[in-house]
C-alpha cells in the first residue's frame, strides 16, 4: 500500500479514536468511553492498542489487514456506532435495566475486533489475502476474540461474570 494512503488512513484512525475519547461522539457532552466504562478506560485503551497492532501487522502471529473495505477505519466506524448505541441505551433505561460498564466494555471490544477474521496469520501459506476469508470471517473473528479475552489483561472484570457479559466462553 502506498505510504501516503497509509498515512491518510492513520490520521483518520487517530481522529476517530479521538472522537471516542473526547466525547465529540455525543456532541461534546463528556467522555463517551469513560462514561461507558464506569470512569475506567484501561481495558478499552489496551484493546485499542492491540487493535491497532493487529490491523497494522504488529500483533504476534498476524500479518495485518490487507482488505480494502474491512479495514482499520471500518472497524473504528463500527466501534463509534456501538459506543453511541450503548450510551443511548443506558441513558434511556432505568438503572436496574442498564447494560452497565462491564457489558459496555465488552461491546466496544467486540466492535473493535468484529472483522479480525479477515486478518491472516503469519503461518498461513494457503491464502493470498484476507478477502478470501469472507465466508468464514465471522467465526474466525469469534475465535480470535475468545483467545484474546483469555489473555491476562481480561482475566478480571467481565471474565468472572462472562455469561452476563458475552456468550463467548473464555475459560
């Protein structure tokens, strides 16, 4: 990929990630991610870092994104939409019916990595590009997430209550 195109994509990514953190996604009313995560964004920040490394080919065992549409920007756009949906849901429901911080964090992480299944692993010698995974990318994304959530950074919080946060079995 041309260096100028890659630089432009990186600028768009940084802008979109900044929208999530500064609250411009909600019209400048507070910090959307901090509000969703109950004031703590450490796990989300770690996920954003890992997401960037995965899509840029710096995540161990993966080559990086080589699909045109299902790329870093598309995943960030979906993540912003998910954050807005989560925030709107919690604002429109009584406290005992809200999703809460753990589920919100899980929703953000799942949105970030929803197309991870398009990314080839370093030992893959059968596929020329990630687009060849179109039919299987959903299950591949779920498998990536299951492995990712087993990592030590995710052993607290949602993991202990995983059935209330996600249908993924992370044990």
